[in-house]
């Protein structure tokens, strides 16, 4: 990964007052892999999490949201060093021979300076900028969100990184093969029209 690319990704997060931490030390990467595996195991044992994953992924593409099989990526394999979430299940695509994931990808942790509803929105904006920058550079990114979603392990991740910042997302970035896009809802499903006279819509003076 060219250093110039790393600088641009860091700037994208910084533009939204967040910090992008590169996990490059071998001991930190090993610890992070352990946290990811523990969080993934906790979620696969949680019936509610499994039901939610099944409801949103692995469908045939006949709906306007979720992750269809065409965009689910290849099935995880035992030799994978970084555990990614499986969106295809048994029906997911088999991996092309010789197309294993790289053993030393760029692993980034997006962090905010504090935590709360406003900071989570800010982190979301930073993540948006980072992902758009990833795309503009011809890179691919995968979210490794399990350690963020399990509260106790998220706390361990924060302590492992050794700072007062709050981890909001874990990203794996590299050069990957293209995949089909996921469906998008129409804009009319997502935006509520302004109502005349609503004080929220009043012009600022």
C-alpha cells in the first residue's frame, strides 16, 4: 500500500475530526485477530444476531435492500487469517482456486475523540469519507465490525490500542476483485418532504 494512499485515508478521517489508526505491529495484529474471533464466536452463538443476519443477507436479489448472494463475496475458508462475516452461508460463492486473501492486509481502526450519539454520527461521516477515498484510489474495503458490536470486547480493543479514543469501525483495506453492488432503496423511501410552516424548515437568519 503506497504511503501516499495511507496519508489520504488518514486525512479523510481527520476532515471529520476522527482518527484512523493503522494496526501494523505484529503483536497488536495478533491481539486484534483474537478479539475479532472472540466477538465473532459470541455473535454466532446469539440467536438474535443470527436471525438478523439471515433476515438481511443471502437473498436472491428480489428486494431493494440487504446483501444479496451476488454481493456476498466468497465463503470464508479455514486458512483465512482475518475473520470476515459470512453474508452468503452455505449458498455463498466458492472461492476461485488460487484467490486466497492476502496474509498482511492494511488494517485500520476508525476512532472518535469521545463517544455518544453526536460522536457516532461524526464517525459515520468520517467512515463515509474514508470509504469514498478508498474507492477513488482503486482500493477495496471490508468492515470487520464484530469487535465493535460486542460491548465488552470493544472496551478491550480500546485498551489494546492504548489511547483515550473510542473505536468506531475496523477496516481491512487492499486491492481486491470487483463485486456486484448491493441494492439501494429509492430516495423517496429515505427522505421526508419538508412541510411548509414547520419550524425545523424555517430559513436561518
